[in-house]
């Protein structure tokens, strides 16, 4: 079971096709392996954000 994050960097927001995972540091939709994380089910978006919010700082950095 995932623990609540102590420092939230990733959040979810509704979008026209479902939910997006947003990087609060950049204000942009998260991209993982060249795939924009939008149009997800609420469950998938919440899980992705929760996992990344628990990652060490260097593992959660995004590159563009």
C-alpha cells in the first residue's frame, strides 16, 4: 500500500478524455517514455501520481 506523499509534485486534473497527471513544478502534463499522461482513468492517474510522489527527487525529475 502506498503512503501519502510528504511533498506533492504530481497531481491529477480532469481533461476532456479522462484525467491527466500534471507536474506541479512545471505546470505541464507529465510525459513518461514519450507518452503524454492524459486521457487516463482516474484510478490510473491517481496511481501514477502517487508512485511518482514517493520517488526520490532525482527519480522524479522530468526531461523535455
